[in-house]
């Protein structure tokens, strides 16, 4: 851990907001960073983020291209010079070696975590393993029994099959410009490669049987990674056994006899082993490319490889494919370039709108540094910034103000830190509120009751159901009851994050946004909600404790509500009217503890029928409509207040 400690010593203040300079705060910062690293590496969602970070579209597709060229050469060696003419068995060896390598990674704890089994049906993994076997095995068989031209026509037919299948399965459509670009690509590849169309009935049946599994295979690989938190290696580990099983079943039907009579000497075995290792890399790189792009883009990459090999042979080795074939390959590359351009992020921005948007001047009031020990003086900083490109200009200006205020608070903290280590960046009204609560004798959580409204309660539970495979959190908004100082009224809640829960900068920005919205209603942040990633996890994790500590500095009576997954699961079968959450408060030693058997009397539902309403919302899948701050930061058109959730 020396490296982490060194990083903290140099850079922690850039990212972690600290109130004091004592050892306890340093320890808390270290725990937050360690929790963040643990979440990134030891959860399916964190592993997926790491894959997206290091294997973007360019890296993944380049990796796949290089490996594909290598395996083409290796398979030519195996099936040509070595004479191993058993395509299904060769594919079986590829997947068997891949399975052994994955098991080795698993034994060393190098395999990324898989999402919980309940999030992906067994039928989906089984189907993917099956179509992978048919797609890989039938491709080699098709090449063996068909002419090269007929085989290429079958490959070209995969593109429209994917477009049609995605529309039928997922209602996914593509623009007319992309359709035209794909048409040019397919026509160019056909002109470049289809030189003969010899018909063979058995070969034609195999080619047609291969098209649909090939398309579905690519769609499933792409969809599961992009929608269900699967990484390439984790999905390979789960599906490869099914693929091996189906290849074993296909081998007697599609491979010629004589595999046992093959000469397994050192040279032949080494060539097959090299082909198998490249097969593992091809499967991995293909899965990475499908996870980073789409099924259609991956097919276009395959056609790009064909054109590059054809033109490369002409330019480098002097082969003569013919003038028409060269023109077809060039036309296909042009169509691929257009298709790539159409897939670039932000390519559809209206540049005329950009020109019409003036620069915004954001005025920020800030205290000047008190260099000579006198009173503070207020200065004004005017910052000229380019507007953020989005659909809502008002939201952009609000974001500029929010981020400016966040930067200002960090600036104020740095000044106060050098003057007085005990000072922080707590708002003045928060300090006054805290002092008044303590003076009223409200410092002990044991004397308090917490009453949560139906909407606030349901919103938090639906948020946890919206992201079943991830830990989620939220904040409680309310006030001390005007009629009873012993009751905290939780009138609303705000779903916060479903990723990177331990990072303080986005948390602080979110708290500022929430604080500014609710202050006009006389409300403030009065607590924290947390739902663990694992169903059986009933412990309050370090991240939840740290954020609870952070909020309790502003509101000393702040509780933490921890979702009870088992109680939530039993909700539809029971008539229990108590909350499906555990109440956690600070004891006399300022440590978080779960309130025991008396928790039901201290955490109350304002409306007794809240669980009945919650059950109705769950059965109608209302959780799909929940938007959290995480979603809002990605797309400002999504409202984190969820105004239409209960309509």
C-alpha cells in the first residue's frame, strides 16, 4: 500500500474534501480511496468501467484486426502445410484452450467479476454459447464446401441480417445515411471478392445456416456487455463450456473421419497450439470490439480486413486481383470511412447553433486572501466561458454556476486551512443550524424518531431496483418537525449515484445542487440512504459510513437508511407495514450502529399504506422511470427530481 499512501500524500487534497488536518481525517481519506479502488477492481460494474477505460473502440478494434490477420496466417499453415483438415475439431481445440486459460486466470483471481446470476438469465448464456459454436463451426465448414465467392456473399449477407435482427429484437433503427454507407460497403466488398459463384447444395445450406447464428452471436455479445455489466473475459468464462459441448456434438456430423489417424508430432502440434492461442486472442479481442462498438461495426471491421488484405497484396507483394476488384475494394473503404464518420460522437452538432451562442459571463463573488491579518474583503471575479453544447441553455448556465461555486468552496477551504486547521467549508447557515440543534439537546440520536414520507421512501427503493447489479445511494431531505423537536421529518429524497459512490468531488457537487434547490422550501439534507451491491450483504460499508459522517457534519442527527434486500423480496408475500430499511445512527462513541429490535418504532412511515403502494409500483415496473444524479450528469435533459414519477 506504499504507492497508495504516496499518492495520497501528494494529491489527495486535489480530489478529497477535508475539514481538518488531524490523523483521523487522513485515515478517512485513505479509506475512501481504498474503497473506491476496491469497487473498481472487485465488482462487475467496476471491472466493466476499467475495460471501457483501457479498451475503447480504437484499441479494441485495432487489437482484433491484428489478431485476425495473425490467425488467418496460422490457419493457412495448419490447414495447408500441416494438413489438419478438420475445421470443427480445430475450432473445438481453440475453445478448449481458451477455457483452460480462463480457468488459470480464475485460479489466480485475475478474472473480472461476473454480474449476479439473477441479472442475466441462464437461457441467455446458454443461447450465446450455442450460437457461438454454430457460428464458429459452420463458418469453417462453409469455407470448406463453398467457393470463395459464395462464402464472401454469405459474409456480406450478415450485415443486413444484423440490422433486421436488432430491429426485431430491440426495435433499434439506423439512419438512412448509415444504410447507404453500409450498402456501398457491401457492394464494394462483393465487387472486390466475389469472382466465382459455384453452387453446391450442401455448401449453400451450410452457408445459409451460418448467417443467422453469426448475426445473433454478435448481437448478444454486444448487448450483454453494454447493457448487463458483463466484461469480455467474464462472459467468455461463462459461455465457453456450452460452446465446447455443442462443438463436440457438431464434430461427428460436419468433420471428415480420420482425426485419430492424424500425425501428432511436435511440429504439427506446435502449429495447432499457436493457432489455438491466437484463437483465444481472437475471441477476446472480438468480444472487446463488440462491447466497445456494435455488432454492425464489428462486421464492417471484418470487411475492412478483407479489403486491406486484398489491397495490401496488390501494393506490397505485386499480386494482381484485377482492376474491377481494386475499384470495389477502394469503394468499400470509402463507404467504411463514411460509416465511421457517421458514428463519431458529436458529429450531428448543429454548427450554426454553435456560432449563434454567445459566450457567457459568470460572476462569482469570492473573498480575497487576508494577507495582513485584517478583515476579509469581498472581490468579484468575472469568468468568460464557452457555453456547454447541449439542448438546454438554462441548464448549462446552472451547471457553470454550480461548478464555479464548487471551485470557490475549495478555494475558500484552502485559505481557511492555512489560517485555522479547525475551520472548514461548512456553510454559515449549516453551522448555525448545527449549533442550535445541539443547544436544544438534540445531539443524541437515541432520542429521535425519523418519519419518512411515502414518496421519499418509494423513490429510494425504486432507485435500488433500477440498478440491481450495483450499489446505489441517495440523500434524505427534510427538517426537524416544527411541532415536535424529537422527530425528523423526511419529506423527500434524491437518488444520487449508481457508480463511483466513493468519489467526493461529484458528491459535493450533487449536495450543492440539492441544497440550493430545497433551501427555498425550508428543507435541508438530513440523512443518507445506501443499498449494497450484493443481495446478502447486510453490513454498513465504509463508503456509506464516510458519506454519513460527511452529512452529519452539517446535520448532526443525520441517520443512514440501509436497504434490507431480504425484507424487500418478501414484501409481495407479506403484509408487513414496517419499512424495508434498517435504521443506522451514531452511538455515544460517534460510531455507526444498526438500531436493533426497536428500530421499527424509531423509523416510521408517514403513510401506513406505503408498502402496498410500493408493491404496486414494483409490479408495474415503475422503477424503470427513476432518474438519479448520475444520469443527470450524463444527460442534463434527465431530471434528477423525478417530477413525473408519481403521476
